[in-house]
C-alpha cells in the first residue's frame, strides 16, 4: 500500500476514533460521578485518547514520507 493510501486510511480511522471518543465521553457524563460505570467509561475515554494520539503520530510519519502532490486525503478517503 502506498503512503498516500495508508494516510487516507489512518485519517478515516482517526475520524472514527474521534466519534467513538465523543460518544463514550457523552455516556460517561450521564453516569453518577465515581460510580463503577463512570470509572469504566473514564478508562475507555483514556484508552481512546491514546489511540487517537497513536494514529496522529502515524499520520505525521506517513505525511512526511509521502511525495508532494495535488491529491487531498479526501480524494483517497473511503468516507470521501
């Protein structure tokens, strides 16, 4: 797989993970503070945040390795 295609895939993955983080945080906010469900969701929010950071680092490396062109990620994205 070339760097540009992989970059688009990671971008799609990042957007999916961001949606997941948002929905998990919204669920956490509905739980009584410091309850068992609250802590479980807080752990998942933290794990999702780490995944987002990892994906962003991968994207940065792929972007650095990709040759310059007029093609945008949206042109290659499965969601675009």
